[in-house]
């Protein structure tokens, strides 16, 4: 088979319909070409669109791919009439598709990590952000179900670059139409060197009438290219929009690409900006061929090739030079055959390596991860540090008035000490003074004015905004937004809970219940950690020396009364005169009472201060527990989720060689 003609040996007819077949090469029943492949979808074993039987009744088994196939079969019958092709039994279940890659390969791990990454991110990222990753997962799953013995290589290029001529040179036959009319290639055309590629070509949507076989050549050349599926694409710069769409669709599905450029269009911006630059990460599965070097005089071909390498380097595409992985760049002339043999040899080694599909999928994962990098990689080390947590607790304590509550508890403790250890006359005077004040002696602490309450609520809101900003600092946009939303949602009802804390603490002084307010608040705040506290209305604890101080004060009071009665008796003549002794006794009581009271006040300063600090600490911890349960825990959960997806993202890029 050296060329395609209108008539073949033994046919005696033009390119019209063949008996038993439709006009497009489909079956006579109009069901279309049989694309059954080696995956068990039918008795067809060739994988190249052959039918279950031939029009002349011959059993299936040979490849039947349209006009070329029928003429080659006819020629075989003419040359060897006594040798009938061996029929493949319909129950032959010999596998023709090998397992793709081991499940423990780096690619499998990366795909699993990418799948988990997409699943964890669906609720946080926009669908458009995950669309490319989802497409890569779908295409990877589809490719891994198909033959691993075949390598699909597309030949792409601009109009007039000679890609169809190169396609025919590699196939050894005039398969793809060439000519001066543009565009010449209107649909992808496939040429497969071995059987079993039907599933791959179905995935590319190449119909059976456009699937061909190469011209048998030398045994060494045919052996080297076993497993190659070559696809000739339409022009990527075609004036027909449908042609460009087909190029884009097929390029996203093939295992490797041969870009054919010519001396006139090798620097075309459309080629570099639309294809080569975005596919720079696919350098290991890319061939860039400078065609038509027969048109360049002298050393011009080398100069153009060097300039092409420079442009590829500017595009970010690694060049496979000096044994390093990267794109293969070479020059040839498809018309004269100069360099075609070298390309065929390189393709042979590339196909026999059987890693092109894996490297293509790995590069696709790299590209998807590169697009996702802005939504997963933070600028710094985001999180909630101890300093941010302490500042948040300080702001809540300020909003709830923890310091004021502690001071009130301290004053209450000292008042209790004064009541227990003060002189009766001084306590009577204080009671008299209190009755003259508005509200009476039992006046309660008035609620905070509305403007102060508003200020407290604003402090709480400011505290929530600040801690959310601290936690989201450095996070990618979607995750920073998720952290802020978690903080705002969790803070709903927090000002009311803290207002209740402040109200209970404010009633401590008037009720005379030193820590009842904090205890009630601790028990009433959701998310707090209530502890056993004295009941509402209980007195502050008294130190062991208070009974002795009270007894001393009673003694001083009795001395005053006794001395006063003694003097009164002498004055009225009931007792014998002697003013010095009763005066000294009475003076001792008068001076001793205030001294005992002063001593008790001095001794009560330390316990009162500790008691106030404990009340402040307890209220502060209760407010902090409330804020932690409502705000910090949801924010921390979002940060944990981000760290989890970040670990998955690192697993996706772990074996990457293209992402920097």
C-alpha cells in the first residue's frame, strides 16, 4: 500500500458505496462503524473500527478500516489465494489492554490526593475554581481505563507547515490529504501501528472511516513503532472555527504532541501564547519540529532552530538537552525525508518507554495544581497564636467589666471586715450617713447607661473582628472569608451573654454576695466551665482571726461602758471619788476600739485584694470560655480544615517537576 487511489486491485469500482456497507463505511443496517475494542464490548479484536464480518462473508479477524483496508485485503488475497486469514473465535477473551499503572505509583497517590482536595474544598471554593481539577480527574480516570500499550501522539501545526506531509512520511503512505488548498485537513485522522486502540480513538471521537494503518516498512521500524497511534490534526490557525475547536479538544486528550513549525511561522504569537506557553509544563511529552529546512540555505536552518529554542525558553518550556528531561526540538524536511528517520527513531524510543500517558497525566495534575495554588497557598503562617487569644480574652474581659467586678468584690470584702471589726459607734454613724443619701442604705447599683452598654457591645464586635482578621491574616481569599464568616456566625448572641455576665457582676456590691455574680454567670454562660461556687447571697469567707478581732472590739466597747458607768457613779456620789482609774479604763476603751478597727483594716487589705483578684479572674475566665466556645473554636475548626486541604495540596505537588 503505497498510495491511495480511486480503484484497487480486484475491486473494479470507484469510491462509491461498497456492497453490504453504507456510504460512510458503516454497516448495511446503518448502525455505523463497529468500534468494539479489546475491552469486551464486542467480538471485534482489532480495535480500529472493523466490522463483525465482511461483505463477502469472510470471518472477522483482519483489520477493516475503510477503502484502504479493503484494497490491502484484496491485494493480499491476490498474492496469496491459498492462505485464508485465521479467524479469531468469538469466545476468545485474550486481553489486549494491559493494566495501566500500579495503584501505589506516585501518579495514583497524586490523583487520590487531588480527589480528596476537591472533595474537601467544595463547600469553600467556587465551582469555577475546581472545574479544571475535576476535568483532570475525569480525564485521568478515562485514560487509565484504556490501553497502556498504546501511545497517542498528535501532530499539530499551522496551515502550510507541512504536518500532513510529515504524517504521511511517518506512516509511509499517502494517508492524509496534502495540497495547496487551505485548510486541507478538516477533521482529525488517525493511524495506528497495532490493534487494540479502538477505545482510545473513540475517546478522541475519531470515526472508523478516519482510522488508518501505516505502510509496512522495515521490520526494525515497524517493531519500534508498535503501540503508536498517530493523529493528524486540522490547522490550529484555521479560518474555520470548528477546526480550531477540534484541535483544542484533541490536544487535551492525547498523550503527546508533535508541533510542526515552518521557517515563516515558527515565531507566530498565536502558537506561543495560545498553546506552547500554557503547555510549558508538558515539555516531557512535547516535540517541536522545524519543518521545511530544505527551503533554508546554508546555516540558516541552524540559526532558525536556535531562535526557536530561545522562544521556547522564553515560554517557560524546558528543553530536553544534555540528557535532561524536557521538550525535544529538532529540524527536518518531511518533503525530502531529511531528519524523518531520526524523528521516527525518537518516536520509537518514546513509544516503547510506555510512560507518555503517565507523564501527560502528571503534567495535567501539575497544571491543575498550579491554577489552584492561589486558593491554597498562604503568604505566611496563618493561625491563632497565644498572643491573639490573650488579646481576645482581654477585650472580652474589658467588655464584661471584669476589672470593675474585681474591685467591687474587694470593696465588699473590706466592708464586711469593717462591719465585723469596727466600733459600734462608727458603724452607727455610717448607717446614719447612708440613710441621708438618695436610695437609702440598700440602694442597688444602677444599670449602666445605654451609651455605656452600646460601647460594651461595640467592644465585643471589635474584639471578634480583630481576632478574625488575625486568624485570616495571610490566608488565601476563600479561606480567609470562611474564617471571618465562622467568627461572625459564632459571635451571634455573644454580646447578650456577656451583658448577662456584666449585669450579674454589677449586682454583687448591692446584694452583698461577693462572688455570687461570677458564680451565676459561670453557670449561665453557654460554653463556659461552671465550678462549684457559693450560692447567691452568701458572704465572703472570713479569716480565722476575725473572731478574735470581734472579741477585742467587744472588750474595748465594754471598757468604755464600764469606765463611763464608773465615772457616772462617782459623779452622783454612789461610788467613792477617784477619777483617774475610771478615766483610764474609759480612755483605754475609747482608744483601743479604733486601734482594733484600724489593725483589722490593715490586715484585711491583703485578703481583700486577693479576693477581688480571684473574682476578676473568675469572671475573666468565664467570659473567655464563652468567647472561646462561640468564636475561637469555630475559627480554629476552619483553620484545621485549611491545614488539612493544604496537606492534600502538598501531596498533589509532591512529585511535581513543573510547579515552582
